[in-house]
C-alpha cells in the first residue's frame, strides 16, 4: 500500500520530514478492524509531529488520526462491525481501562493511553487498523456528511467540542475564539447553535470572513480586544502570547480553555489584570470516547457545516506546508 511516514522531523517549509513509500498492507490483530481509508484529515497535531514539536513515539510512524473508511477485514473475535461498514478512527486508540482515571470516566488522562498516528500508524495511507472498541460508527444515507467532511469531525470536531465543554460557557453566553482553523470553525457552530454570542480573533482575513459567514458576531485581529467582555474563551492557535489578552478579555469568573496539544511559551501574567476575580486558565487533553459519541450526535442535530480544502494522498507534504503557512481555509483533508 502507499503510505506517508514521519522520517526526519523538521520544519516543513525548509525540508521534507515525511517520506512517501510502499508498505505491506497491515493485518488486523485480535478484536481489531482493518479499514480501507477513503479520507483522512490533516490536523495541526500532524504538523507538530512532522516538525518535531511533538516527539515521535517511534521512527517511521504513519501520521493521521481523522480517518474515514470502510471495514475491510475483521481480526479474530471482532464482532462490533461488519465488512463494508462505514467507520471513523480518531486520536484516542487505546487505554488501560482500569486506572483511576479510566474508572472515573476520564480515560483521556490514562497514563497508558495510546494515540493514532503517534503510537501506532494512522490514516496517511491506503489502509489502517484499529481496536474495534475505539472505532466510531458513522451514519450513512441521505443527510450524512461525505467522507472528506466527516473526517474532520473525528479530531477537530471532537477536541473543539471538549474544549467548549471545559470552557464552561453559560447558556446564551459570550464566547471568544482565538485562532480560527479546522477545530474552531466547528466549535463555533456548536456554540452558535446553543445560542451563544461568538467573537473570533484571528490574523487571517479569510478565516475572519469564514467566521462571519457562519454567524460569528465579530471577527477581528488575533490579539484585538473583543467588543464585549467574555464569559468563556478557547485558544485554538498554538501561540502562548495570546494567553494574556484572552484572559484580560474575560469577564469576572470567566474560563479560558487552551485546546492545543502544543503551545509556545506563555509570557509572564499580571495577576490583577489576567487572573483576579476568579478567572480560570485550563488545558484540554485529548478526549474520551464519550466526547466523540456526544459530539457526533450534536453535529448531526446542529447541521454542522464543514469547510474543507482537499488534497490527493500524494500531496500530504504540501497540505502540511499550507497548514503551517495558514493557507488552508477550514480544514485540510487527504483523498485516499
């Protein structure tokens, strides 16, 4: 099969951290599925992995964790799906199931958790395997999102949904979104569907226009103050210097959730300006399977619109370069 691997991590604009090659088709193990991939989203986490901000867990891993395809082969004992079923593979691909975090419904914090495209091969390939317990059944038929759009729900959508939940946005509240890429444009739609006032701060003119077209109440520069105090905010851009202005924009008792797996250094905070009056700053770590199921249900109810820019499989390196340079409108996705 054709597949991309992380070969020599480094800046995508100055080198070629990925290699495109032929690999044997993977065989599913016990209780696993082999999936013939039709689409795979290109996530900023893939960019961090390719550039070395996120250290690869092993050499030669196939990136990609927003995978849509059809079940091709069942491993021994696999019974949850049938060949031909439409499924999704997301970031979280395994947990211990027995630690105190798993027992408390917080499997995203499991110390033994494993992740698609980091610990094990992902979807920048023609085939991928997954434990059937961590695969998502995707709707089919009239009204179902096509594969290229459904792929983006599986990380950008799920992590944006968890970030929105952790930002503690009250009913009808005022939400600030910093950075407006794949995840942000989905979280914004959920917030708007719930009746929130959404203000977007991003440096990209195209992203500002997209935000306004989706119903955002304002769209301004990345560090600009919003037109009103915020009840909640989410930082999607991996830019630590945006933490102080985002905190300063919060009203009393507001919460800022940082959604990225990687963030550049945060400058010193002024306690009185940035944190006093019971403001909260919290990180968002991966997701649980319950988050994924809940978001897929909400996405269907809310009629989420997914904006994508498609690339053929053999152009994955170009997709990452465009993502790094903010040249992608909405979300990049590979057609496999």
